[in-house]
């Protein structure tokens, strides 16, 4: 029988992204805790806020615009 899909896809070789609320709603302690969590689980998944994703995308866009000029 022929294998279909992604036979090499396992929980060990997948990296995930968890998106939570806004950084502006977090306390400084929560932000530090989030940074520590991300340092611990970096190889498996990352937790980001919506604002962090927006800033990342703005930076990527700025870099792309600079490359086109």
C-alpha cells in the first residue's frame, strides 16, 4: 500500500507557534516570564503576542523595501 501525506512528519520534527493577546495588556513580569518560556521551548514552539507578529512583519516589509531600492 502506498503511503500518503507526510510520512516523515512527527511531533519531534515540527515547530509550532502559539499566538496570544497583546503585549500592551501584559505586565512586565508576564513579559519576562514569556521570554523565559520561549527560551526553554525554542526548539518545539514559540509563544508570541499579536503585537510581536505585527512588528516582525513590519520589519520584514521594511527590509524587503530596502532591498528593492
